[in-house]
C-alpha cells in the first residue's frame, strides 16, 4: 500500500519579505550605533589637543581664560549639574501634582483642555523661554525676590554668602527656575500617561476599602508606575542638562565656580554657544572637550537610570 505524503503547509503570506525585513532592522540598529560611535570619536579627536595639554586638571580647575589659553571645565560642569538638579527639585513636585490632578481630581470637562495646554507648553521653543526670562522674569525676580532676600540676610552669616551677587535677576537660581518651567511639561505629560495605565479596578478597589485620594495615589498609583516614573524624571533631566539658548540668556555667563544661588555662572552648553563661533586652535579644542564631557555626563546619568529601573523591575 502506497503511503500518502503529507500535504505541504501553506507558506505564510509575506514570508518572502521576512529576510529583507530582518536585514533592514539590523541595518537601522547598526546605523544608529555607528552614528553614536562617530559622534564620540569626532569629539575625542577634536578635543584631544586640550585634553593632552591640560590632562586631568582640565576637569578639576575652573579657570577659563582664552587670552592666556588656560582652560578648565569645572565651573561649567558644576553650573550644569547645579542648575539641572535645582530645576528637577522645582519641577518634579509640580509635575507630579499636575499629573495627579488631571487623572484623579480634575473635572472631566476641564481634563482635555488642561492636558492639551500642558502638552503645548512642551512645544514652545527654548529661545522664547530665554527671551521671556531675560526681559520679563529676570527684572521681576530681581525686584521682588533677589533684593528683599539679600537685604534680609544678616551681615557676616552664611545666609549673606549664599545670597550674595549682583541684583540684576540673572544667575544660577533664575536659570534653574526657567529650566524647571521648560522640563515641567515633559515630566507632567509623561507622568499623566503613566497614571492612566493604572487599572481602574485597582483604584476603585482602594477607594472601596475606604482609602482617601491621597492614600490611593501614594499606596497604589505611584508604586504601580515607579519604574516608568524614573524614565520620566530622566527625560526631564536630559532636557535640562543639554539646554542651551534659554540658559545662555539668563545665567549670566560668568566663568568660574558659582559662589551663591544668585551668582552668575555658566553651563557646558552655554559656554559652547557663546564662544564656539569665535574660537580657534586650543580654544576650539577646549570647547569640543567640553562637549565630550557633557556627552559623558549624560551617558552616566542614563546608565544610572537604567540600573535603577532594572533594580526596581527585579525587586
């Protein structure tokens, strides 16, 4: 008796394109990594003359003197980290409050307009924030905040040292506030979307057990989104670290370590924006080395964020 051969399984529609699709995806990933490597290599080559001349001292002293060709990145690095950290301290509680209000407390008729307004704030160009900060916010801040605080500080105390500076409204704290306003929409919109992923049954169960809104948010919603919330914070921090024009307008652009919250300062991005067009030779190499430093700082921050997210996922 002749055995009947089994019928061949029909080939899936589009299977002929699978191999091409795989190669296209691989090429896209490879192109991204190649571009990233190219950026790092070009920054390293361009900044090498400054790094070779000054060595590790480039990162541990704050002298920046193009006339004497002495360059140190410490002032710009400290300014970048301080303004970004203060901006996050200001923006994160406000963004969390906005997100919780939109999800838990806002009347339905206002939820969409307010949510749209928050998202539109993220689309305002940074130079607009900088001009508003320079011409509107800085004079108001100097008159109503900086001068009263400086006058109330007891002479010879640490408070006088922390609030010393020229009362013109431009400085570290002003730049941090402008940065906070800029990153707030990004963090608030992301946290809002994360809170919307909390299952309605989970929140309703908490309310059914007698929990208040505060208890439900603190004990149910925030633990549920904690991993994504870290990503939202890192998104805001990345925007703050690399912001250029708005900070350049309002920080005062003074080299050296900031000595008070009202003192003028600089960031890595503002220093590059101010000086790169007129730089040459060692000066240009020092600015490129600053760009490499900012890249490394951002990479370290993202690496720490990934490590924190991985720890929370496996907890």
